[in-house]
């Protein structure tokens, strides 16, 4: 059973399981609940802190205008809750935040990043922001009406399904977003930027790229090796940008293999570069 924790800076998290600490960070427009299946699986071995990032979920009111600001909040949560040497796992935006925290000096046992690289990205969420804004301004009272509204802008049912997980009803009975979409839109360019680092980092790191995704391209692979000298990049076949939703069992197999290698005498270098 999960319990809720917060830090002095009001960052919220659900905590489940027992064992060594593991911090789990979600992607843009999501919340910790989107990675609940991953958290539940890892909770068999770890104490999993599934954090809602600033501007998202139960941390919606926590302000952050850059990747580095989000990383500072995560580091404060870890310090406030006396978490020592956690494994840090982040997907997409959460992966960037995780990388930024480690590069800023967060001491952790290992870093796992799902389908994102330490590079600047071109804007690609304009259509999603358009759909999100349309819903926010329409005072809709049924989930089907929200889906129909989004479908006027978005043609991808998977994106509509994903965004629909982040709805809640206001006191007036209208659906609202759990994330602060205006703040995310205003600071979107800053969230696309590459993490900042003065030197490479030697934390044992695993980067998992979706075979059908373009988020970790050739430039990204070079940057990963430059930023994280003790890293491995693996490709998850058949997965796009949401490997936890598209290839859950295969993803967990990769994660568990890597995490077991940390507890054994084998070197990280024994982990295959491609799967």
C-alpha cells in the first residue's frame, strides 16, 4: 500500500515497497500515477518514491521554470526525506530532470533514463498544447466530451488516452487538468534545453531507447557518452516513446537485469549494448 510523502518545498510523492531507495520521475503532462505499474513491480525489491514533478499532479503548485529548477526540487525532496544513494529512474522530461540532478551533484547508486537524451529538442508539443488549452477553456462535464474536444486537434488516440489520465473534476463539476498547462506552455522552451554540466559523470547509467522512437538519435547517443562516461544504451524493440505502456514486461526485464547487476560483482560493462 502506498503512502504519501512531501518535502519542505511541497513536492509530493507516493511511497511503496521496502528495501533500498529508488526515485521514479514521470514525463511531461503526466504524474506519478502514470508509472504506477513500474512502481508496483519495483516495490518488490525497492522502496519506491514516485514523485510528482513541479507543475504536475499533486505538485501542481510547486513552481519551476527550467529543468534545473525541477532538479533542485527533486534533490530537496531527497534531502528532506533523508534518502541515501537512491537509484533514480526517469522517463522523458523526468529523465532530463534526473540527468540534471545527477550532473548537479546528486549522489546516487545508479541512473536509468527512458527514451530521452541530454540534448536540446525541437518543439513538438504545439498540437498537444492546443488540445489541452481547448479543453481547459470549454468547461466540459463528461469524459467523452473531453475526448471529442481533444480529437478536434489531435489525431493520435494514444496521446488522447494518455492525456485523459490527467483529468479531474472541479468543484463546479467541470473537467480540469491536474498539471499547470499555462506554466508548462510558458516555460516550454526551457524544458526543451539540454542539461548543463561542467564535466562528465561516472554514475552507472542505463539509457533505454524505444526502437520506434526518434528521441535518442545519433546526436543523443554521442551526448550520452559525453555526459555519462559509465553508461550503456540499449534499444527496446517494438517500443516507441512510452516503453512502460507499450512493452512493459520487456522494459521490466531490462530494468531488473541492470539493477541486479548493481548488486552483483559483475561490471556494468557486462550489460549488452543492444537488446
